[in-house]
């Protein structure tokens, strides 16, 4: 079966040239020692279909030469939900045509529906994939070897592979080497990965097979014009929106505006200042509960999505979470300067389905105000302090990614920077991201140990390069119910009886969780935190003046620090010196 027939039957459209090349390559099967395949295509070009259609076409032809299972690995839960729905639609078409049912599963922290990776297509996050391979998934019970067996019979796809921290990139590099040595088909997909990171990923494997954008834009992407400019002002002045920003918003009433900050606290201050306006205004970032985040994402997609009947003017305020997983389009993007790849991803939300759009790039906010020239080491999170060599821009180090991007925009960026694929790729290649060779070797050793020693389970293996905690935000009614559980009366001897256990099933909290870096919980007063044991649902008394511990789950009184419109508010400022070195690509 050819690519055109397969795409017409599965997706009802004709494949673009690069999709056809990918179809031909994957349909040949995967005979070792074939190297991994890299798909480097623009935002919105259809990378998902480039791997999903060749896999699903096996059911049409009844020839399973590639693999009997597809595991699709993504950096965020939001992307998992979106891609799962997309592939499910194609699987439904296959069932209509052939009568064959292909199960599409999902596996991440909120939706743990396929912990064994047994579905025909499993869409999952990197951490769940890693823990499944390493036999460290508590959901599988005694069957901890089964996910690894499922991986061995799959084609594994890593999409948006650049969107992780350097620590996680080192884990990915180790995982790539193991998959390749195990003769498991491996595809890596990206739109904005710098060549330095690509070279590091495959340093021990060899030169991968590549399918790159040819330069001939399909019609749906060709009718897109973006004007951009750089402004020497910032989003905030004295913790309120700056006068230039307020003037700009007033001049563009009636348009769809996306406003992107690099840090959650900056986005929250912008949203708080704008809440008096009559416009449609919504804030979205990573420090909302899963439930609130999902509701906000649905509303944003409804107002800024493809359905023109539902589209509405207004302002969406966001952090890096808008870069992937939100299929939206705006007329005007106002963004803080960030790394080149982040800016390219953000501009992918402008006039996304054609038309005219405008991008305004402003100076980012540092801890003590607007970042000026020479202060780019405070442009959190776009700094890697390990990269302290001088860059080609005077006074800016190679790890000061936002500073390099700012100077390039100011000195020599062309007008077509965000619409010409080759120019945007060159811009991204200015970012010299690297994996750490020592960390990569250590990660490889950990992963081999995790799978070779069957009597041990690697509970200390972490997909993140920092300590973190999980916070549960409960409703007032639920907190009252928990607190109202009576305690036993004193015994005749005058001794206090055994306290009745306060319990709450984990499933009731699953959509009320927020993952947070542990550094923000180090406080002298933590009376609002209650330790929670998810294994038996036990809730303990509040910490009081005790100190929290990393990698634990705590219940938070929402009226102290959480607001459904603004999210979790931190008492401690987000300072560059608080951050782990090398978090340049981490989505916050």
C-alpha cells in the first residue's frame, strides 16, 4: 500500500512530501543495524501523522513488518491528552474500514489507564516510560517486568524531544542507546532541536537517518505572514503591568492576544493587574491543579481554536505551557525574550492557520526588575551556568540563551525569521544545548542495573534533575469533612486513646494535584501542609513548625496559597540562584 492511499483512508488528506518519505522509510520495516530516525519538521506540519499512519496502515494491509505496538512518548500530560484523541480518531477510521479494533491507551500521572503499555498505541510521558522500562511503576503490582516486555515489541517515538532539562536529556540519551542496542525501532521528532543536542543524543550510536523539511511549504502554512519587532520595555513596572504594555493592549482591543511570561510569578502579576478589564482574560500555567488546568485549556482552545464560530477576542496570559499542547492561534503575541527555540515555538501560535499576525518581543523580568544588557545570567529559566565560555556576542556567555537570542534579534535577525524554516532553524542552532557525558554514563548504568537485577526495584530512580513535592489542593467542603472526623474519648486511666485515622482515597485527589519544586517548600512555617501517604490514603496532622521532605505528597489548605484564577502563589521569590544549573529547556 502506498502513502497516498494510506493517508486518504486514515486521515482523508494527501500526505506532504516529507510525510510520504517517512511512510516509505517506516513501511520497509526495521532491520538492525539500522540507526534511529529523526523527523525535523515545522510546527503544525503533521509529525504525528508521519509515524501514526505508517503504523496504522499495517492494519489496513495486515502486514505487521514495523512493530505490533506503538509507544508515543511526550513531555507533558496536556500533549498526551491531545495526541491520544488525535490517534484515536484515526484508529476509529481503521475500524470502520476493516472491522479491526485498535486500542489507543494513555498513561501519565493523572490518567493511568495503560500502566503495562499493553494497548496497540500507548501515549505516555517520558517519566512513565522511564519508570516502566526500569521496573519502577507502582501501578503494575507484581507484574513489574511486563512494561519492559511491551517496550521490546514496540516502535518507540519521542516527540518534542528538545523540551526537557539537560539532566533529563542525559537520561534520554541513555535510553536511546539501550533501545538501539536492543534492536527496538526508535523515532525522534522535533521542530526546534539545536544541532548540538542532536549530536549529543546520538554520539554513541552513529549518524541517524534524517527526514527534514524540504522548504516547500504546504498551502495551509504558506498563507501566513508574521511581522515582528523588539521593544526595550518589560511586562511589569513595580509589580503592575507597564505603561507601554497597557497602551498596546488598549490599541488592540477586539483582537486575540497571547501574552507569554518566562516565569509563573510574572504571569500571575500581569493577570492580577488586568482582572478589572471587561475583556475575556484567562491565565494558564503549570501551578494550577490538574482539574483547573484542564478546564482552562478547554476554554482557551474553545476561544482561540480552529472553530471560527466559537472564537472570541481577549487575552490569554501564559508561561511556557503554551509552546506545546495548545492548538490555538492569536493575532498578536507579546512575549518576553527567551531562548531561540522557545520563541519559535511561541510564534507558532500566531496566525497558525493562515493570515496575518504580529509578534512583539520585550525584555524579560529578573528577580530585581527588568534585565538589562550584561545581566542575562538572571534570565531564569533560560540560563545554563555550566556553559560559561564566551559566545559570538560580546559580553554574553554561551549558556545565557535569552541574552544570545536578544542580541541576535537586535543585530542581524531578518524580517522573515519566524516564517522561513531555514532561517528559524539557524536561529535555534545558536542555542548550544548539551547532555552531560558523566550524567549520561551514570544514567546508563542505573538503567542497566534496574533491568538486570531482578530482585531489586530502583525506587530512587528519578526522571527529574531536582527534588520536588506533590501538592493536593482540596475544596473547603472536603477539608471540613476530613477535619470533622471525631477522635476517641480518653480512657479511664486518663491516657489519650489511639487517634482515628483520617483517610482520603488517592483517586479522589488525582485531579487536584500540583507538582512543585521542593525549593519552594523550604519554610519555617508550614502549618498549612498535611503529609499524605498515597499507598493507604492516610492523612497526618499538619506539619506545624516542622519541615517538609522532598518527594512527598502534602495536602494544602487552598485558602492560604491557592486561587482558582491565579493558581498556587509562592511566598518565596523565584530567584536564579535558587534554580538548578542547566534548566534552560525545562517547561515550568
